[in-house]
């Protein structure tokens, strides 16, 4: 298929969405669908599953947890660690308060509670295992059911806080740790999980408002028209109003699952990508209004010139995001359907709803700078330096001329920039610690800080080992001799099944990369101890559970998913680009440049995150998150530029087609890039490090695409390739060379 876009199809689309009557019908259909869906289906935020396990059932830590629960149901559960702290030392009054709270929780259990130590019946000397050596800190562990929902965990934490406030006053829970007196913080896996969900949920509204205001401000600056600035926001808002209940209904029937993090990133993606589609259509419409008196004729030509690129861009991003279905880690997997569906609906709104709105408003949308044919150019002999209204400005024309006249130098310099930034990726260190993603003032992180300063750091998240009971003592003895282990003891024995549960406290931070490496050593030491007791390998199985094991499995799955998803994304985008452009050469250099742009963004992001913000590592999910988004969104801008070149390749010489395409798309794509980068940058204002880091890397990547790859590198390479850029679909002989 030589032509990229079926003109007749786009003509029908334009006719049915922008005609004198059909424009109102189009708007009516969108509004009715949105209202009906909102009334009939639940909003996406109401069906989030924030406690869903991210690991598949085949993960070793999950299997270990299941076996431990089967053999020791009373010993398993999710611990909420209530940390009691007084920097001057816990007083006798403090101890009595702690005992009272312990007794209250035993007599009035909180939601999903399994066990609480009977501190009230213990003499002071017996409290030593729960108290730090300096007598400033005591830990009251409350075990909750491992099957508890997020709502139940949150309810339990609130009930614990009420019990503490009743005994010690609200200041103990809410007062700053720098003050004197008794302080209480709830941490451990339960406290961390509750705080994590609270951060995301509280961030949603702030994120939506900040993104809306930023986009509105940028649109007003770009268009200098208050009316036109609201058109993309209305389009995105109506699309979001339809997307949210559709996702909510799918989740309500358990066809898909997603959490608060998914909806947060989806909001940014919709505003960024949706505004990009709107800008491309509006730019074409304004061009046509400078050439035609009839607004209907202008919008039809605008749809014909931009709808194909918008549809292709939406399809590229949607399918790239859908490739996350091949990921095994649930946090990546659950992005696929919601994001794919959201982009598909947004692209549909961009080629139907937006043209209808523009047709309704007509030239009034651009008030006070209304575009009219030949406006302001009625002089008979205009100056050569004067630019007709609606044509590219001097800077845009300079960029277009530079990439064709100095294509070799431009390509070399652009590549050097990307490769130079990409070299910093070799310095990147990753972390899979959830607690490191929290702001220091979060209660669970404050509690963890207290524990790490006054107890063995591993006390926050002990490691559980399931081994044969007849070898449990030998395993424990061998582990105690290891320098990376603080304590190890047999916690319980199941004589019927002949297995024992060994509790291990690591000497290091249980959420660190060092702790994950220590798990392999623990497994090796345990196996050697078992082999020394028995040669039956089938019997000598070692199962490791706990937060550190979960984190190690997360790292292993992330590495696996990265190796699988990245090639799929590249292959899928390459296939779509070839179907659109019919050029193997163009596909190759487009893929290469967008991958180099991603690597450069990751390197530049590390410079900002590590050296400017002082973070020792980036979250392990960032590289894959950023790859999928940046590669897919980066090809958006390439599609917008190359669609102009390919459309002109049969009318003007190759170099002139490039110069015209770069000049005519420069301002709109720059505007779109700034808005998309701005929406991602909004994530950096949130108190959640994983979103901050994702926002920084993504914003840098979009800026590199906007100001380096799209205006310079891709057109320059296209210029260098000459007619081979179209291979094997060369322009016909009658076309210009």
C-alpha cells in the first residue's frame, strides 16, 4: 500500500464528525456515552485493588509462604510493629501504658488480629526481648491475618492508633520525634502497606488538579486564546469520564485489576498524550483556516491531514503498552489493559470529538488572534523577510534548512549527545525497597528509622525458613556462625509433618540489595547443613519466606520481564511503523534513535536523581516503566514528522520535503513535547519516590525527543539516506529525486 492513509476513509470520518448537523450528533453521542457509563458503572478509583499480590503463585517466596501457612497457621500473618520510643529512656509510666495497650488489644482485638504478646502479665525483666539495649525503644508486634484486605489492614491500624491515643494521648502518635516524651509509630509490613496506599490515594486529586492547571497554563501561553486552551481539556475530560467507569466495570467483574499507582500514571498519560493529539489537529485546522473562508472545509482538510497520524500514534502507544501483558510481575502486567484502553479511547476522541468541537466553535476558538485567509499580507510587494500568517517562523525554517544542509554534522552531534548521556547508565544503582520510596516524615518510615537505630536492622522484617524438623537445630547452629545474621532460632515445630520454622534476623537492612544477596548465602548454608544430616535430596528442601524473599523475587521477575517485554515492544513498534511507512530503512533508524533517546534519558535521569536530589539508587521498576512509555511516545513525534515528509515525497524533491515537514511541524511538536514533559514533571511534585523518579526520567526523555531527536537527528538521517529512506517503497519515476 503506497499511500499511508486511505483518503476516502478520512473523508467519511470528517463528514460524519464535522458537518453542520453531524458535529452536534458527535458531541451528543460522546456526552451521552460518558454520562450513562458514569451512572451505570463504578469509577475506577472505587475498585482499585491495592493489596493484591504482585508476585505470581510460582514465585519461590509465595510457595514458601503457602507451605509455612499450611504447617504453622498460628505463626503466620502480617506483622504490624508498634514502636514505642522515648529518647531519654522509657519510664515506668511508659511501660504501664504499653502493658495497658497490650491488654486492651488482647481483650478487644482489632480487625483481622491473630496474636498480641501478653506483656501485661510479664514482669519487667521478661520485657527484654522486646526492648532495645539502651531502654529507649520497645516493639509491640501485632500479628494480623495474611489474607486481610487493604481495607481491613487500614481499619486495624486506625484501631491500634485509637488504643494508643486512649492510653498515651494523641501527641504520642502525632507529635514530632524531636520532642520529649513518649512517641509511637506503626511500621513493619502492615504499616508500610497502609502508608503506601494512603500516599497514592491522597496524591490522586492533587495530581489531577496540578496536571489540569499546568496544561491549561501552557495552552494559554501557546495559543494566547482562553477559549482554545479549554478545548483540549474538555476533550481529555470527556474521554477520561468515559474511560474511568469502563475500567471500573471491567475491574468489578474481575476481568482486570489495577491499583492507585496505575490510575495516577494513567491520569498523566491521558493529559499528556491526549493534549498532543489535540495540538496536532488544532495546528492543521489553523493552517487550513488561513487558506479557506469555509470553516467546514478547513476542518475536513485538517482531519484528512492529521487523523491518520493521530490514529497511528494511538495504535503504536496502545499496542506497546499492551505488550506488558507478557510481564509476569503484576505491577507491570496490570498496566497493560487500562493504559491500552485509555489511549485507544483518547485517540478516538482526538479524531472524532475534537474535530466536532472545533467545527462548532469555528474561528471563534482562536479569539482574539483569529486566523483568516491572507490576513495581514495585502501589500503588493512584501519584504522577503516577512512571513505570511500561518506559515512557519524564522526559527522553524532555520531548523528545517539546517538538518538538510548540514545533515552529517547534525546527525553526529545529536548521536554524541545521546550516547554521552547514555554512558551514565553504567553508574545506575537500583533498589527494590518500598520504604525508601516514602518521604522521611511518613509514620512507617519514622518507625523503621527508630528500629534501625536501636535494634538490629533486620528486626523490621525477619526471614522465615522452613526446613525438616530433624535437621532444624543443625541448620540454626550453622546460620548463627554467619556474620550477616544477627539471630536465628527455631520458632515452631510441626511434628506431624516433620518440618520446623526457623526465624532469622539479618544484621543488615532487610530491604537492601545486600540482604537479597544474603538470602542466597542462607539457602546455601542451610542446604549444606541438611546434606550433612541426610543424603535424601528430595527431603532436604529449604523454603525461604518474608519481605526480603519477596523483594528478591521481585528483582528476579523484573529482570525477566525487562528481557522479554523490551524486545516485544521494539518488534511491535517496528512492525507498525513498517505497515505505515512501507520502509525498512526508515523503521531501522527510527527504532535506533528512539532507543538511544531512552538510554540518554535514563542516564540524564540518573544524574538528576543521584547527584542533584541525592538518592543513592533508583527504584528497580523505573527502567522498564520508562522504556515502554518513552519508546512508544517517542515514536509519536517521529510519526508526526515523517507523515509530512511521506505525504510530500511525490510532490517536491526529497530534501525540500524534509525541510517543509520539519518547518511546518516544529512549533506544534515543540508545544506538544513541552506539555507532555510538563505533565510527567508533575509527578516529581508527589511525595512518592517511584513516581518522582519515573516523572523525572520520562520528562527528560520527552524533552530529548522534542528538542534533539525529532527536529534534528531523524530529519538529518532521512536527509542523509536520500531516496533510500523510502526503501523498498521508492517514489515512482515521475516523482522528484
